[in-house]
């Protein structure tokens, strides 16, 4: 069960564990400090409550049971020892950004025509990703600055994955953060029918609504903190648009999950889950989007060991979130200011955390919203171009040709407009490589 524990500073953690990796600081008062080989004493914990959603848990992969437990007040401590926190902050943001975090321009909101769950970049760069050879096998704090991408004439999104230095977190292969945008007098999101292979798309909103249509015949309006999960499998096409009328503001994230080879040719499908399980503690509410968190399991179908959660922290909240040590994790800041393992992460930026963590310290300087993304490192190497996730250039070329010829991807009915044409392929050959650049 997820527990909320008093926050310790990094120096206190190091002092308690007898580590030298973190700059020394004042040691906590109390008994002599145990050695790094001895289990660290665990402060008393406060239980969190869960709201479970009845129904089938459509998960193909089953994770191993947790190897650690956090004790109840007065109970026996958990087994195992805490992993050390990596010293220093590194990443693509540079020293100043690592110190201050990245602040997205959330003031002075501008009208926009927004792109949704597709890559509308008319000159997309190929991305080669996957493979475990480049996974960071220990805790790190790697701040990723977004790449600002123009989608169409007036839309700009903040792309966190694939990033200059990192392409995947678990099976999460694509993350865009957009808004909040004032679309009161604008059409809002307008994404014509377009194709996908080899992935799942996750529609996740904090504000606004999106109308989804696809070639399986699905039509569904998705609202804030409701899960719209589309599995492309072998081939699917879909459109997304703001309904008429629509809310004034639109704010959310678009995410892709890579399908493993054993399931990437499965039948296409769309799932809509308006209610999701939550995990709560004083000052914290976590909504489980995909996978499981502290035993609460999302009803969304998954094909790899994975977790996606939306967390809301109240100002002044100071908690520790239990994690799976064999998962790698990242945190995407959506709003407010949250300190993740001592690093300020501001809206529009992402902190990569590596593997080997059994818990994650969180502290909110203001009311804050952010997403936790994680999973077992994705073992397979991939090629990602435009809206396709494949294993070879031949697959990409064939998918593009099929879309151009009107084959394989079906028809999206009800959208008032023409399908999105595929951009030209790059001249250089596409080859899968590792997880990082």
C-alpha cells in the first residue's frame, strides 16, 4: 500500500545511509548512524486510501510482486535497503536550467489551432529508440528541456520524448505537452484522419474536451482525467477535434506507448474509461492512467510492465511515493511547481529518474499537477517516423505507401475534411539503434 512519509533532505538521506556521493550536511539527531550495509531505519508511515474500479484488468504482462514493504506505524520495517540518491543534476537543460527548472510560458495565453494524438510535423525526423544497452541502471536526476515543435500554422507544442538525449522511458516513446491555450474564439484541436502502426495512443487532458473518431467505428468525447486509449495494432486511422461548442481552455498531453513485437500486429481497438482508480494521501491524489500504482490497477489494456499516473499535490505537501526498483521513471510537470527528489520541475519540463528507486520524494511549493511515467526498460530496438513505430525501414515505407493508396488503414467516418497526407521520407536510410542519442 502506498505510504506517505516525512520528507528527508538529500543530506539527511546520505547521512543516514553513510554515503559519500551526496555533499555532507548536518546529520539527524538520534542514535548512531548505521553503515551503508545495514538497513536504514524507516520513519513511521501514514496509510493512503485507494478507490478501485470494478471490471476486468486487461493487462497482458504481470509484474513481479514488490520486493519491499513500508511498515505500518509500530510494525516491522520493510525488507531491503534504500537505494542511494545520485548526486548532482544533469541533463539537456544546462546548468542554469537544472538549477532553476524550465518554466513554460503559461502566462499571456494565445489562441491556437492544436494538434492532438498525431505527429503533425511536416518534416518529421526519424527516431531510433529502444534496447536496454543504454538504460541508466541507477537513480539519476536528468532534467530534459522540451523541443518546441510547430504543428501546422499556429500550433506549438513542447516535445519531451523523443528528446535530444533520451528517446524512451519504459515503453513510453512519445510525449508532447500543450497548453493551457485559450481557444474560446478558435476551432481548437483539428487533426484530420491519419494513420498509426505499432503503438498505443493515450489522450490525457487537464482542461477541455477532445472528440475522437477512428476506423473501427469508435466515436467518443474525452474529458479531463478520462482515459482515451487507442491500440493501433497492425493498422488504424483516427481523427481528433474540439467539439462544438467547446470549453475555453485546452491543456493536456499526448503520449505514445510502443507495442512489443509479440503484440504489434494485434487487432486495432479503442477504449474509453471515464472512471479510473485513485490513490490518496494528505495533500496528494494520484489517478492511475495505465498499469498499476500501489496495487491500484488501471482498466486500460497494457502489453508491457508499465505505469502512467496523474498526480495532484496541494501546496505544502511533502510525501514519498513508492516505486518499483526495476522500472525506469520520468516526471512530466503539467502545472505549478513540484520538487522531485530535490529538483524543481516546472511546467513543460521532464525529469528523468533512471532505475533502482524504491521511493520518490515529492514536495509542492504550490498546487501542482504532474505525470509519473515509467516501466521496465523496453528491450527491443525501434524506428519511429511520422505516426509509425516499426522495426525496419521497409515497414515504414510500406505503411506510408498503404496510407497513400487508401489501403489497410480503413476509413474514419464523420470527420468534415480530407485525410492528412504523409510527408516525404528522408533520404538517409532508417536504422534502429539505442535508447539514447
